[in-house]
């Protein structure tokens, strides 16, 4: 139960994300909370209520310690997906 409540509190208190795209060479993200995957062709990170995926070539991440994130390189695709409320929820029906 505590996990559900903490997930809901996190959802309500998360700051809104701002994402700015400069052509296909730079993506600036406000409130980047966690980088989950990062290499030269694919990056995935959490920003507010969004899971953001970026594809391209020569991708590099900058300025993450400031609470934001700058990605530079040749960006070919950006995908945004809403995160679910609870981070401990399972994607299946709960059966093993």
C-alpha cells in the first residue's frame, strides 16, 4: 500500500517537463530525473511524467547534473510515452 501512495505522491509532485528541439541537432530537456539508457544511437530517460526515447547517430548527453539534459548529435526520431502512476506495477496480470 505504501508503494501505491508513494507512487501517487511522486506523480502529483513531479514538475512539468519542457522539451525544446533545435532542428535535428539538439534536444534540451528540463527536469530530467533519470537516464535509463545512453549510447550513440539510442537514449532513454525519464522527465516528469514522460519516458522519452531518442534515436539518431553520434548522440551525446550533456549537463545532466544540473537537473536538465542536452542531447546533441543527429536526431532522427523522438518518442514520448506517459509513465504509469506506480513504478512497481507489473505489465502482466501479476502471475508468474
